[in-house]
C-alpha cells in the first residue's frame, strides 16, 4: 500500500534520448507535480519505439538522481528502469 502523503511517482521516457531538449522541458514543467523519474535511450532512437533488445544485456547508467540512460530502445526503458534498485523502494 502506498502512503497517501508521499508524492506521486511520474515516469517519463522518449525516443530522442535522455539529453533531448523536449524531454528536459517536460521534466521541468512537471517536476512540481511529483517525483519525476526519467529512463530514456542513451542516443536518439526515433522510429524504433516498438523494437526490443533480446539478444544482449541492457546497460543502465544513472546520469543523475532519478535519470537513467539505457543503451537500448525506447521500449526497453520501462522494464529496465523498473528493475533499478532505487526504483523499487
């Protein structure tokens, strides 16, 4: 059961990479609404949104608090970020 006093956890991702201007603008716009978590590809991955990586392990790099760069596709980002130790607290 979640604590009603704790802030909402908001997950944000994209297919343009974790350094994309649009992603950073979105996070800035919603950061007062709750605890924002970002998991996005290390590099631009446009047009590969539904692809998944199945033949290699994914590398997850925490680039700053609650920001993860993943060396996979946009679809890889959701399950990969959910498996990080800090996300499961």
